C-alpha cells in the first residue's frame, strides 16, 4: 500500500483546465466585462473572508469567471484526493504498529525491569492550585481606612516562617488606631471578634465596646479587681457610657448609633484564692441589687480570675446574659478570655464548677501591659509557648528566636505573639467548642500544674508558673515513654527557663508523690475512673490526648520531680 501511495504522489493527474468556468457565479451582473486573468490576490477584499487554497483538492469556492488556477510550484507533485487518503491510511497503519507494543508492554504485570525502564514516564494529571475559599471578615469599624489580611510574623524580628492559619484575621487601620481582628467562628451565628491592638484613642475604643453591648438593653455591670480599678476602671466606665455618633456593627449593638448606656461597677479582691463561690455570689448579689434584667451586659475587666468569674456569673444570671471580655494580662489575652470557658475553683479542684459561655467580643488593648508586673508577663508566656509545642512548630521557632524581644515588651513582638496565640485558640475552639477531644490538647501541662496549684495552696503560684512546671513534667514523661527524644525535651526546658519560668518544684514545696496522685485523680479529664493526659509525641508541634500511657513512666516522672525537692534541701544544708 505504501508503494501505491508513493506512485500516486508522482503520477497524479492534474485537474482539467478552466473547470471552474462551468459553474455559475452568483451575485454577478451579466453586463460585467471580462477582465484579464490575474493571479489570485494575496489579501482578500475587506467584505470577503480569506479563502484557503490547497493544490490538488477539489472543492467549490466562489471565484470570478475568468479566474485561472495558478499552476503548482515547480518540483511539487500534485496530489489527488485518493492519494491523500491512501497516504493517511499508510501513516496511521504504521503508527499503530509502533504504538501497540508500548501499550501492551506497559500494561503487562510480568514485564522485566529492563524493558520497563525504556518506557516513557507516566503522564501526570495536572492538578489546579488550591483556590482560596475563605474570605476575610468585614472590617468591624465603619471608619476603616485600610484593611489587609495578615498572617506573618513581624519582619523586623528574626522570625521564622509562620505557619498557615485557617482562622480569619484582618488588620484594620482607622483614624483611631490600628488593630487586628481575629474571628472565632462558631455554629448558629455565635461567632465573635477578638480585637488585638494598641494606640486606640477613646473614640475608637468606645465605638467598638458599645457596639457589643446587648441590643436588648442599655445596662452594663463592669466588674474588676482592686489592683486594676485605680488604673483603668474609670476609663472603661467612661468609654462604655459615653454615646458616640456611630458604631461598629457588633454582635450586641448591631450597628446602633447614639444611645445612653448606664454603667454600674463592682470591685472584687485580686488573686486566685478569691476565685470561689463566695466571690461569685457577690457578683450575682450586685446584679440583683441593681435590678438588672436579661437585657443587661456583664463586662470583665482584668486577668483570668476576673474573666472566669464574670463569665460564669453572666452564664447563670437569669439563665444567661451577654458579656464582654477586656483582658489585662498576657495570660487572659492569649488563653482564658477566648473560647467561652468560665468557672470558679473548689477546695478539691481547680475550675471544677463552671460552664461554657461565649462572650460578645474580646477587646485586647496591649497598652495595658505597660503596667503588668514582670512576673505576670512571664507567667503568660507559658501559655504562648504551649501553642507552639502542641500544634504550631513554626511559632515555637519564632518564640525561641524572639524571647528577648517579648521580655523587653517590644510592641510588634508582643502583638504578633498575642494575635498568633488567639488564632491558634480560635481554630481549636471552632473544631471542638465543648472540649470533646481536640480542645483538651490545650491543657498540656495543666493536669500536673493544677495539682501543683491546689496542693501548694491557691495564690502561692501564678497559673502560668504552675503550668510551666507541668509542661516540663509532661515533656519528661514523654521522653521516658520514647515518644520524643532527649534533644526536644532539652530544647523545651531551655525555652521555658529563658522565658524566666520554673521547670522544677522549689525547695519549700509541700508536694509529695501521694499529693500528685490524689489531686490528679480529681482532674476534669478523668473518664470512667481513668486519668487522661496530654503528652508530646513525634515531631515538634505534635501531641496526643490519651489514657493509654505507661503508668510506670508517670510515677517515675512524679518521683523524679519530688526527689529534686529533697536534693535541693540537702544542698542548702
């Protein structure tokens, strides 16, 4: 067949000359005089689209009556339609002969390695890049000048790559200040913002806070402690009560403009030892004395103790009223104010009485940290470090490189650390609001730490200090079980100590092995009589919440930390 096709290429018959003259030319006037035959113009007239011209193929085209087909170029044989089809068949037949062995060889399971190595690599299916499906939340204030999505660490610091975040964060710049807004996304439209910023002017602060006061009423109970009251109580009472001409569109106010809000206050004693049912009752007594109804709003101004108690009081007062968190410590900003956990301590256990009750908003003004004692600043860093250990390794690397800046209260470093911690907390709360599983991982070091707080007497330790020792104990136990290596445990100790946090019990600690075992058995994470712990496992940023652990490793860890107390006493003698 190939020979016939080649013969046809060189022995084709040309078309009869002037064959096209036999066709009728449409739309031509009969009076038109014939013109001298001209070569076909290379550019068609504007009113007629270009016509293709292929030598040797017969097809009907609209040509002038006197047009003559130009001869084919010299040396190029003409081709009939039959020859063209024959050549096409030959080429396809040859290609099939070549392709079929490849397809058979590649699909045969018994193909030898030598034959398969000559095969072309498999064709990979193109996968389009992932589209961004989430949209930044709308900027809260209406006076927004610029809004940009923010997910990276401050470039002026020695920041490692920041981990990606699925939470929605926007940076908003207004005439009244610049702040980040982290959204806590919950079901049933209960999501709320966390404002993180500094340099707010009073107009902007008032706009934000008033927008989140319940739309059902205009009464506020502002609760703080005797340490915060002299510095900030009057300021926030004024911000909440002073009417503004416009407001942000908040969960409570819903964009309400001017309205008169009556703000009543209550000052409580400071300290973890005052986080109990008696002090909680005093909040409820004050609300009842003022005649507050279900349309009121409770506002917590202070650290974790005030936030937990006021939140719990708002959850149970007339079966639930709105409340706002204004945290004044690092601990409260990055942990206790976010997520809706509220409660008080019981003599037999920490936070044993409480409920889940989400706030309308969390308003973080980093300027209040200027008056925070160094000890409380360091205490709050233990919760910040926790996020890097359990789920955000790049953040831990960043903390390792920027601890000095945080301890020096660098504005950009502090703002990033607080915001990134809130993003981590918001993501966990979104996935597990009621602590059915994943949210329990936020309690790394807390089972040991709560036992230390209770056994030593509430108020002896700051919460973050006890959690730091508990984190060191969890890391030690994880190493004993072979879940992490000694290098990671050593790095954890190093970061905690450089942050000014304790990693061992002091010489005067009353803690015994039996004390740990008794108090840990009362932990909220105990299920069916079985203790469950959060332990580190695998690479940095990974942890497990489990009741399946080596009890011998647990006892060895407790004994090791208690023995250090006796060793220190011997050295002091």
